[in-house]
C-alpha cells in the first residue's frame, strides 16, 4: 500500500468525461490557494480532433498526454502545490501520472452513467461528445484500495465535495482563507 504524507502537494482529479473534474478541480485549487492546470489543455491537437470527431482515444493516443506527470514534477521541483483534472481512467495511466510520488493524491469522482449522461447532454462548447461516454465507462478502471484515492460521488453538491477533498489533502486548520467556498 502506498503511503501518503499528511499533506499532499498535488491532487489529480479523475473520472469519466462529464463527472465534474474541471469544476471540482478549479474550486478545490481556489479553496487551497494551489495552482490549477486543466489536463485537457495538455492533449495534443490530434487527440482533440479525434475526440471531436466522435472517436475514442486508445493507449497510443494517450501516451503524449501522459506528460501530465512532467507538469506535476515541475510543480514538485519548485515546491508548488497544484490541482490537475484528467480522466486517468486506467490504472496504467495513473501509474505514470502518480507513480511513486507520495505527495500526489488521487481524487476519484464516481457517478452513474445515467447522471453523467444527463450532464453531458446539457454541456456546451466542449470537444468531447456525449457519444463517447460509453467508451469512457468501458475504459474506466476504478481506483483500487492501494491507490489511496479520495472518492467522492458526483451527485453531491460541489461545495461539500470540495470541503471533504480539501480536508483529506491538508491538515485541519491549514486551509488558507476564511473557509468559504466560491465558484
């Protein structure tokens, strides 16, 4: 079992498309005063075009995107803390992204296909079409206990989910600000 220090420096927020990774990630970063990097922004343009056309990515497509680990290592080398949302659907991807970095914690946004499909149907201006949801669930390998993921349900309110995640990432009494959530 991987051991984690009481205080994490990086949170990787994972889940299928439409689970709320970006929303939770942004609010969490703001709450903690940490950096934020949208994982989707690190996809090569070819990947975005492929997904926009309704084609799921395969392991070969995802290899350059796993450079997310390099961004995490940059933050760690500079002593910075950050939040990065990315699908990280497979254990092999998480092994690259998180690896043996004990100060990097995985946050898993879990939800039903039905609820997430409703969210995707309402979403606008995103390259990932709702038609790829089934491929996302087919690829999903939920975190195993040894991954020490912080699991939260996507049907919970954002503020409550972020408070729970923040409390799991940093010691009590050390969250910056007045404790109110915004966003």
